[in-house]
């Protein structure tokens, strides 16, 4: 328990430092966008708790997606993030409520309308259009699994999932529809917040399940 608490505190400090470094224009470091989330992933794997494996994998795949995006590789970026969302689904679905919650369908309907009315038709390249459509469906699946999740800290996980979806939506709008003011800050603050919440509450949930009763 003390080992987990120490790791959580250290990781939080280093994550905050890495995020601050990303927003520091004077710090010219290759792929610096990926380091904060990579750190979260390594921290989870270091704890060696089986319930954390899907979240650790999701964070690792996200970091690779970040690096691909920093390199201007949009389709590989979507691929790795789609795999990351799949890993998050593996975490949420085993403890998901079977019957849909009342608010789930309106949220998913709004997301899918945004995707197929506002975004997909604006993608001129056929490969990008297909990739965005598939990726959007995977994101919708992750959001559904998080909204249906009924384990420990469910409300926080739902918030994290909604922040992640919002960040992706801003990226899509800025790429295919119109420029977004302060786009980098809007995208990255919500994205880093989402990933940190996934990390933090996965650790806390695993600690709860690992504690003696």
C-alpha cells in the first residue's frame, strides 16, 4: 500500500512536470507530447497489479499514438489510439451494466451524428475518411463501455472518457471543419486530464480490490 502511494505521488509530480514541459515552447525535445502518458503507463506496469494491465496497455498505445501524431502520421496515430480505446474497453466491459443507462443513448447519438454529419463527409482523402469513420465508432464503443461501467470510481471514469472524446472531437473539428482558437491548449489539457484520471482511479480501484477485508 505504501509502495503504491509513493509511486502515485512520484508519478503525479513527474506527469505534471512533463505536461508543463510540453507547453513550454522553449523546450525543443523530440516527441515530448508522448512522455507524460508514457510515464503513466510505465508506472502502472511497475506496480504489477493484474487489473491495471488493460489501462497500462491503453496508456502505452496512446503514447505511441502521440508520437505518431508528432511525426505527422495521422492514420498510424488513429490506429494506435483505436487500439488504446480497445484496451480501455477491456477494462470497463467486465464490470459494465448490461441494460443501457437512460443517458447513454442520447450521448452516443449526439457523438455519432457529430461524426457522420460534421466530420466524415469533410475528409477529402478516402483513406482518411474510412479511418476517421472506423476510429469514431471505436471511440463510441469506449465511451459506451465507460458510461455503462459500474465499478469503483465509475463517475470519475465517465468524466475521463468524456474529456477524451471532447479532445478527439476538437482535433477532428480543427482538421476537417474549421480552425479552433487555442486548439493545442484545448486539446492537450483535456487529453492529459483524461489520461491522468484513467491512471489515478485505476490505481485507486486496484488498491481497493487488493486491500484485505
